C-alpha cells in the first residue's frame, strides 16, 4: 500500500531506535509506538551498518559515508550517525578546490583541518575528494593567471595601418583618369608603362578617403629593365593639399617593392595618388600593386562591442518594478512616478569575461534631470556583484557613456533605475562594450602550462599540509573521461571545454595536455602527500549498459597511457554508481548484468576497486523517475534488493586484496530543494534519520545473506 502517511514511518522508527538501534540510541526520540508496526519492526533488529562487514574475509574493506564537513564538525546527530555506522568519511564539497581557494587565489583550509582532525580522533579514515577536476574550480583566478600579458609601449611611436590596396593584375582596363598616356594592362604584369613621350601622368588610386592629420606612406610593387624615377603625388584635393615625393626605381627584371613616406598633409577629406613618368625611351615598367598606409599612435585600449539591445514597437518585454514602461516609437518610454522604479533594459548579457566595461545609452529626456542609476547586476544572491553608476541627463537625445571597471564576469542584467528622476525618458538602445588592452599578447602554450602547473602545485601542497599526513587516499583525478568522441582505438576522449557547457568549469587538460594533466596531479600528490598515498581515478557511468561499459573500458586504457611513462602510478579506480533500480524486469536485468561486468573488468585491471559515490533512485516500468512522496512499500523493498545485489556482487567479484570499499554518497533521501537528485529516495535513512528498507538491503549485502 502507498505511504499516505509519512509520519507513520517516522514515528515508528523513532520509537524503535530509542531502545534497539545501536547507531541511533543517543538520538532520544520519544513517541508512542503505533499499533501496527509489522512492516518496520525488523529494522530495529539490525546493528550499526559497519558491523556487517566480514573483517576476516575482507580485511581491507572500508565502509564509507559522504557528508557535509560542516555537519560533521558540528558534533551533532550527523557526527554520531557517521561514527557509529562507517569506517571512513568523505566530505561532499569541503575538500574541492573552489571550497578552499578563492577567486583571488587566497587559500583557506580551516574547515578541512577541523574535519580531518575530528574524524581521525573519532577513529575514522578520511578519504580525500578531490584534487584535480574541471568543476568547482576558482575559475576566475585560474583564468587571470593565464590572461594576456601587457607590453610596454612608446607613446610617441607610430604604427602603420593598411587603409587602401589596389592589385593591378585584377584589372582589364585602366579605371582611373590619365593625361598624356593610357597604360596597358596584363593579367601577369599588371599596369604597363611604355611611352617615350614627354610629360604624362595617371591616377594610380582615387578617392581613398584617408583620414587627414596623419603621416602617410605609399608602397608599390614594380619591375623595370631600366633605372627610373617616378614622381608620386599624394593629393587631398585640387588645392594646396598635395605632397610630392619621388620613387627611385632601380633596374631589375624581378618584382621589387618601392616605398615613399610623406609628412602630415594639409587640406580636407578624400585623397588620390598620381604617378608622373617621363623620358622612359619606350622601356617597359610594370606595376603590380599599390598600398596606402596612414600612421597612428599605438592604441592602449579599445572598446569592443559585446552586446546591443534595441527596441521595437510592442509591449515592454522585460521585467520591471515600480513602473510599467511601454515601447513607443522603438523606444522604452518612461513617465516619472515620483517614487522608486526600475526596469531591465538589457537582461541576461551572458558570459561576460572579467574586466572593465563601458555601457552606452541612447537616451532622450524631456528636460535636464538627475536621480537615475544604471546597474550591472550579476545574479540575485548577496554575494553577487552589483555595481551602480549615477546618471544625470540633459534635455534632448544624447548618447551617454557609463564606465563599469572591474566587473567580475558572468551573466549580467543591465538595469535602469529612474528612481525619483522628474523627467520623461525614451531609451532607444543599450550597447555594452568591453575595454580591451591592445598592448597585450597571449601567453604561449608553454607559458600557460607552466603557470597552471604552478597553480596546481600551490593547491595540492596546501591541501596536503592541511591534512597533516592523516588522509592516505584520494580521488586524484575526477571525471576525466568524456563518454564519447572515440579515437582510432575506440577509446573515449577526455573531457574538454565546451562553449555550450557550464560557464564555471575550468579544464586543466586544455592547457596541461591529456597526458600531463593526470601525470602532474599524481606527481604533486605524491611529492607533497607521500609515496604511500593511494591515488584513485574516479568517474561515473562505468556501469552503463547503453554503451556496454564503454566508458570503463576507455578509462582502463587511459590509465595504461598515463602510466606508460614508467613513473606515474595510479592505484585504483573509483566507480561512482549514481544508479537507479528499475521496475521494468528487462531493464533491471540489463543493468544488473552490466554492474557485474563492470566489477569483473575492474577486477581484471588489477587496480584497487572502490565504489565511491553509491546512491540510488527508482524508475517505474516506463523509465520515469519516482519521487520520494510517490514511493510504496513494494518500491522501497525493490530498492533494498538492488542495494543488496550491488554490495554482494562487489564482495563476490572483487578479490580481498583489491577491495578498498564502498561509500554511500547520500546517507539520507534527497530533499525536494536539493541540487542533487532532488526529491529522490536516495538514502539508507529518511530525512528524519530513520532507517529505511534500503538499510536492511545494504546490511544484508555486506553480510552476504
């Protein structure tokens, strides 16, 4: 029958554990025993979970439990439950890099030190999770370490910008004005001058539109059998804007380039180049192309547009508070309310990188006014960056430039807050630009690799020091295998950065390389933690039936590759096993077969074997996940049987010398508010820390009943 009254199970088990359950006897719940407890009464006869491990047959086996380090450090119910039931504890998040290393590279291992000290004092092993991973990383710090390096510049230096280019070999007839002579064209030799006449000239380039007030130079590619002098005139107009210079062309039958520089021109806009030739005595001079350059001071910063928002007729599409601005004549129209108001003029500018930004507002006001703010807001939590800039507007339509230096990066909302501005406003567009350094160059691949190797060393050495030699086993690398993109050997690729993936991930292997990523982590762990560490590579979906355990097969092959240097040693494989029991018999049969196959393959690898993050959900016969509130007694018992199968198969297949143990990842069911398998019956205890049928299934698997 369905659990229509969850209180029944809670009250029942609470009453039982006050008298019968060794692990929970100090919880001191006191409830009246319900009249009918036949379905649960047997759970009170079970001892603490770790007592079911056969220490003779499995002397190395460690029964683990994952929990929040802060909960364990509190010395409360969770601490007592862990001490009673487990040999080993794992901190779910506290020992991951982002939990200990801030976005400025500052390191704080206080929670880790307390956790390790308390657990070891209570006789528990601590298993380290995790040293190298792409998720939960201090991404901003790591990316800042490998950002482009700035170069010193000479503020008086000039750089040449290629503004105008003509390749004469592309013309079939001369397109420009000429006087005294019309040159020929050839697809191979370009513009050809043959005349031995007197004075003549032709326009080599016309109406270039070069900016005035700069220095200029002209280059032309030529060949000539005789030495020649060509007058090259750069002219802005027909007045006084001409600048003359001579191109001295040494004789050669090979293509060469001649160059002439000009001073700063007078005059106005426009621009054309005139070649004047004379006295060539019927000799052929060929011009292949012409380039015009202007000089400018080297820019230190430029503004690169990263997002533009314009408005069309229709209802206002964004979130607003304190006002309801419509879109009128392709502008957001705001009438003053006399009170607090704000509206999102550009929501969700995604994946802005860390740096300085400028926001332009094309805004019209019916009069001069103050009392406005523009805010760049990155999320809603108290820790999120929220930067506001005040704005005073003038009557009429103008473009306002607002600076936002030092944005941390992420997904920002651009929010206009008219507040108490006594003016009617029309907002036509918002443009967001990033201020980019132009006097910078990217680090080389080797520089990035060296820098990140240093960062990994700081992290791992700091963690090992905090653990004070008390943590002897680690997930040295977590979730490295992609699960797809097989190579010629059929081996899945490692995971790498994906623009469509999580914006918070940082893939070390993108910079260290697929081999050195793992080898470096292993080397540093042993260097700072000791050669007696046991180091595991941990991954998920190793039991998967949809690819016939293909991911595990790939992981084993990658371990061979990592160890092929003769130095790197990986001690074990961790299989996460975030699995689901199925009420479809055929599906359940396939899943069981591939769990068995997984353990057999791990045994044959000769590595230590650890079930690292075991938890379980339930799928109905159609493959749909069942929520905790929908569970029946029959469903709970089906899950208990599946737990028994998993645990007993591990003990049956994995030799004692290769056994590390099994860690239950979710001790209790997952709450509906959880970010991990929300509202799923994942635990051996319910949310009130009462034993479930799965507790019995796990214990029976340990005792091989």
